[in-house]
């Protein structure tokens, strides 16, 4: 099937096509299976150690690179006319058919910046900025992945600036825009 990977026939067994924002301390778990079950020796956890690594365009590439270096009989990337290329997103996981590896499963263990119990953590913010930006109103709390802090949308008339997207008005992006304090208030941690 994919002659550019190496000698033998390769099959797609999974993908790294998630658009999930991860934070420092979060873990991407990759578990490999054969027909008998989990292959413990090949499975691994990849821990996010910086905000940059947690970006949705970064961690899939980093995990694919890890697979290519550390997991025998398995490769990850995007198949192109030039062969297998590790991409920023949409990487597939391939296994040599003769290896017996038939599945790669990706799971997330997210602890984000919250050092409290998971129940309290989920109550600390309504959205991760900028998801569902059109729903922001006075009192909406967002987690800003670029700073790791939670910001609350100010009351009317300032709440109108909370819905300004990055592309339109980066000046109101919570915690980082030039005029973010007009629309947002940092929530004490």
C-alpha cells in the first residue's frame, strides 16, 4: 500500500487528527493493540511541558515524531506524493502489516492549570478562548491558553468587545490584546 514507508505493506491503524488545545501537565496517551489486546511495551504517554507544545497544531506533530523515533514497526505522518511527511495536523499512524499491530488509540488526560479537584476545575471557566466566541456575554469566563489565566467578560456595554474575534480585533483578546482590559477582567486564581 505505502511503498515509501519501508519494505512491506503498511496499514493505517489510527490518527492524530484532533484539534484539542492542551495545557502544561496534560498527557496524550497512545495505546497500541494487536489481536490479543494492548501492547504495553509499545504504548506510551506524551506529557505536555509548555503552552507551545499544547497548541492544536503542535502536539500532533510532536507525538508523530515521537512515534517515528521510539516505536518500532510503526510510523506516523501524512502520506504525500513525496512519501510520508510529519505534518502539523492530520497525521495518520501506520503499522507494518506483518507486525500484527492493528490499532492505535489516542486519549487525553487533561489537568490544565487547575490544581483543585476536577469538579471545581470545570466550574472555573465556561469556554477555552476563542471557542464559541459568539456566545460570550457579561459574566462569561474563558480560559486563555496563551496565558493560562481565566478572564471574565465585563458587563454591558463592554461585553460587546468580548465577542470580537482574534481576526477582527486582536486588541480585545483576553490577557494579550492591547485593549483587553476594556472587555475583560482577570479572575484571581
